[in-house]
């Protein structure tokens, strides 16, 4: 059995956007949202390099990575830490990974490469609201109302 549980996989696929942290040459963090996330198997997550020059440069120098996913309504999510491998467009490794990205259709032509994270550690992230007794249903209702209010204020709802 791998590290990724069914719930972790569900969160990754439902949330779509993962926040990718890498380390810059000067030791500072680089955080970049990626919206092409997918689960490869019980131990691997992948995303496409469409416009990720800093992320790729950082990973080539130091292949450590963390990806965070958060359900904004439940205020729960996961942190995944591990090492990354970069497969540049035109390499056999890229071709092997590209087949998993079929649902991206024509967007795949913009891929410069694919990053594959080998998950070595996974941790749950929860809001401190749970520590004070809030339930998931309460938090969902609160945050759905909040975002609906924002949309209504902009005339989008």
C-alpha cells in the first residue's frame, strides 16, 4: 500500500489547484499554484510545466518539493513532501507521463515538461476552527455563504 489514501486522492482531484513550494538558489521559498495536478498512483503526483521556469530551475538544482491542497469550504487539506523528477518535452519519460494527461486535450501542446513528485510524507492540514469545536458542516456553510456573498457583491451570482 502506498502513501496516498483514497481521501488524499479525492482532495487532489476535486481541488485541482495545488500550491507547489520549491527552494530558490538563495535559499528563499518559491510558491507557485499549478492547476494541472493529477494522481499517477499511490505514491506519485504529477503536474505539467506550462509556465514554470522558476519551479523547474529550482527542482533541477534541488529536487525537493512540497505541494499543498486545501478545500476552501471544509478548511481541510493535505501537504505532500518528497522529491521531484522533471521530464522535458521530447524525452521518453515525458511521453510516458503525457498519456496520463489526456483530459487536458489541446492544452497539452503547451506543456514544456511534466514534474513527477514521489511522495515521501503526507500530512493532513486542518483549520484551528476544528480545535474550538467547529464541525465540517458548519465550516462549509460559513465559507459557502462568504464566497457567495463575494460573488453577489460583484454581480456574479
